[in-house]
């Protein structure tokens, strides 16, 4: 890391030519100046996809919020997303650091990767890993389902225009049916064996029994930024 807690992409990266992305196309993908050809990319700080940002997402409970925010803001202006795997990770980190407007745009682009043939290569096969990443944006990002120190945590952060999200998932031998809103979470626990599950909801640790339905309300309504869609 440097003094601003930016993790260097690779040894010598900080000495590369500084070029920041300042314009995007209709799909929210970066537009690189015509003066720069792909052959020259290696001379610059432009990066193909989420690398450092991926590290911060995968080891989210290892790095501080400040480190994640500093690195996200640094690399988001230098990443050209030439891999369909990149946008889902940036969307997830955008949600985590509070950049909701850009998170929603990244999510929307990832959803339309094949529907709109954004990369002009869907005829060669769908971007299956991007589909998985888009699922992660929805469940791990907006619905706020994460694993923190081996405990399932649910802390929703849905877009303001969404009413709720419904989905199922398996966790430690139990099928969980979830209904998620920003200030409300309902969990139905289904299991053939009687067992107890520890789940953190809205930051509070709960103990759930099998074959029961639980409802939880956020004590304080989630704050919404006025500049949500600017």
C-alpha cells in the first residue's frame, strides 16, 4: 500500500502513465481515447478488470472500510472492463462503499450482457460466469447476504424503487426461503433434521430453529441518499 492505502496492482504499477477514464458509452462501459491503442495499454495505469477490487471483495472482513473505499475510487476510474466478470465485482464493491448510483448502473449493464449483446460475442456462447456474478450482486449485494466470520449475515441495501426480493438458498444443510426488504426480512427455515442456526439480521445475532418462519424489522429505517440516481 502507499500512504493513501492504495494497493498497487503490481510492482511498478504506480510508475505507469496516469490515465483516468472520463467518459462512458450508453452501456456505462468506459470509452478509451482514440489516441491510445490497445498496444499502448501496458504503458498506462489502465487495468482490464477487477483485480485489487476483487481482492477487497473476497476478503471483505479483512480490510477496513476506508481501505476499500480508497481503492474502489482509485481503480474505478482506471478499469476498462474488458472482461464481463469485472462489472459484477465493481457493483458489489460500489454497494459496500455507498456508491449506489453507480452500483445500479453496473448491475443493469451486467444483466444485459447477453440480452443486449454488449460485447458483440454472445453468438459464441452466453457469459455464464457473468450471470453468476449478477446473481451475487442481487443476493450478496442488494439483499445483503454475506458470510462474516463463518456466520450468515443479512443486511439489505435494495435500490429505492424495488419493493422486495424473494429467493431461496442452502445454508449448512438447511433450505432458507427469504423475503427481503430494506427494513424487513422474513426467513423460513426448512430442514429434515432439527438443528439451530445462528444468523445475523440487521447486525443482531439470532438463533433460528428448523421448520419455522421468522420475521425481523430494522430498528432504524435504512438511510437513503438524495442523490441516489444522479
